[in-house]
């Protein structure tokens, strides 16, 4: 797995590492050009295998991330994990009040649903 933060000046170009099964860019600020198309802030670009060069159209902050696939994920209420056992533990921890609520959002507790559906797979 890899992650890099790029602070790109207007006109700057960089090579995105190839040879990883999954790669993506998130444009936090500014705008970049990839494959002749310009993308602005807030866009997440999942890269094709042959995409390797990105150019800043304006001053841009870009996150570059990727690596090998993480495998199947399971979804249970507000929890996502690669382990059904971990999902069950998270649900028990939430129900028992063992999870700290965010500092800016701790005024109201949302209870775990009484009978949520079994964990769903994220894979089709």
C-alpha cells in the first residue's frame, strides 16, 4: 500500500507509480490534467493501468494512493470490515457504549438497530 501528498505548483508534472493493482488520485484543492482531461477539487480519480503522468493546471494539493486490493468487505449498520467477527465486536462495543463519540458530535447517541440485517458483502 502507498500514500503520498503532492503540493503541485501550476504546470508541475509528476509520475504516478505503476505496477500496483489499484491506484487513485484525490484532488483536495486546485485542478489537474490527466489523459488530456482537466479535473477539479473534490474529484477522486481511479487510474487505468496505463495512466502515469499528472499535470497541475493550477496550484493543487493531490493525494495519491494505491496498492494491492484489500479483499472483500462486509457492511453491518454503520460498520465496515473485512471480518464478520470484527463487525460483531464493533456492534457489541457500540451497544455497550465502549466507543468514544466524536468530540464535535457527542450530544446525541444513535442506538444500534434492534434487529439489523446480517452483514452484507461489498462484492457483487
